[in-house]
C-alpha cells in the first residue's frame, strides 16, 4: 500500500447513532461559520493569523503523537523543514 493510499482526506466523527466521514475542509468551514455566529456583530481583525495560531499547535502536537515524537518523521509528514518544525515546537512549548 502506498503512503498516498494511507492518507485519507476525510476524518471520522462519531455521532451517538452513527459514524460519518467528513472532509477536514468541511470541519474547518463549520468551525468558521460557528465562529462568525458567535461574533454577534463584533469586529475581528487578523483572522488569518488567529486561525493559523489556533490550528498549528494542535496540528504539531497530534502529528508528534502519531510519529511517537520522531521529529524527522513529523517534519516529513507535515512537508516542512525539520528546523522549521523545531522552531514551531519551541514556540508552542512542545519541544520537551
């Protein structure tokens, strides 16, 4: 089986009665729609940076868990340089 076959763009979400598969992009869209509803007319700035900050830390944490802490494998999986990964891990306090 190829690595591409192992990477599924859909994630599994468990619901009380059933299991459904929902693409990650749909989960992001749902989260953003919920965020805008919660604003209730308030203005927000730097939304792009805020979203990146919210996503990066759990992304790195989860990928590190998946790779059992192997930063070389994690950087390869993420498609970023290992030095960049180490810098980000330090920034988020995940370098322990």
